[in-house]
C-alpha cells in the first residue's frame, strides 16, 4: 500500500508540473464541472492517437484517444468528488485542463448518530442527534439539504425539528419524555430515513422512606415502593444503601430493588441510628430503641 501511495503521489506531482508548463495550450475541451458518476465527453482537435489521463482524489483514469473525435467517459466511472487534473498526451505537447467533480445533490445515504441510547425521563435537551448526508457514491453532500428529526414513542408527546445542513452535517437536541419507554429517533433527508432507538427510564426517586421491625436479634428494614417525581416506578436493580451507626462503628448494606422495594437486615443494637439512601437521594432516619 505504501508503494502504491508513492506511485500515486509521483503521478500527481508529474501532472502538476505539466499543468504549470502547458496550462495555456487549450487544445482539449471538457466540462469544467461534472456531477459524480455522470457521463461526459472530452473534445480533442487534430489527428492521430494519444492518451488521456485524469487524476484526482482516490482515482486515476487512462483512456486511449483518437484526436479529432470525442472521447466518452461513461456513467459511474468518475465517482469520487474533488478536484481533478486532465492531461492529454500524444500530440506536439501535452495539453492540460482542470475538472471539478461535484457530489450529487440527492441524498442516498445518511450517517445518523444519536446519543445517549439510554437516559432518564424529563431531561431537557438530553438527546442529541447528528446526521451526515452522502450521495449514492458516498460523497459528502456539501450543498444545503433539509433534514427532519422526529422523536416519538408509546408515551409522551412527539417532537420534530427541521434543520438545514451546513457543510454536509445537521444536528439537533431533543428532550426525553415524561413517561418511561422506548422512543424512535428518526432522521429523514430526501426521502431517505435512518432510525435509532432511545430507551427512556425513570429518574431518581422523588422521595425515599423506610420502615423497621424487630425480628429476633435482627432489624428487618424495607423501603416503600420507589417512584420518580412523575410517578414512574424506579427500575429494579437500582442500588439502595442501608447504614447502621452504633457506638462509633458503621454497618452498611447495599441491596438492589426487587419489585420496587429494597429489603435488608441489620443487628438490633439498642440506640443504633439507621439511615437509607440511593444515589443522591436521602431517606428518613430511624433511632432504634428497646421495646
């Protein structure tokens, strides 16, 4: 691959030197711009035979030429957008022309990035989406294009944004809904769509309350069902921490929610102080005494 790259760069430098030396010769005629993948013709003058070289980003073509007759470049041959140099050799002196290959203006491929794939509900502008628009040959379409972003799901209000691309890219932000569930995040441009799935989960508990009761030499602790501030059940597996403080020592128990409730047991020390927390949410505190 390194050898190939050196050969390509050497060819570009060689053609650049020819362009500098013969830029005003003007014996060859071809379009100044063409759309990627489209057919076009090269007009030549004189008689005899020669060769045409077209060199640009990622492509190098060679075609035999009959001077005085048009040379046809077929559709789909020159498909990488960029700046090209055409050199006609075989006559009295090489002839050079410049050619710009432009991306097609109709979107064919969308590269859609959506972040994050999972987030809490009621998060303002918490979802971001970015789209890169390409033509059928995977050239970035730099001309302005309209991109529609739509976020919808089984719960919550659907959201829509319409954005114009800049240099081939468009982006937006959406807020997560007030209800948990799966949302479809869809980007559309030129009739082409790309979809991403966003999982919206309950937020932190709105409040945390526990109860305690004696069970032999232990204290049985249990929380009330945990819900966020919108009333959605907090997901099972969320870690709840119970802490018992007694005479300068602490006992900590981490347990996951099961069916919305966390339960644990700690020693029944008279005068112990027991607290509960999950994430940044603190619950009530209980001082255990003899009964």
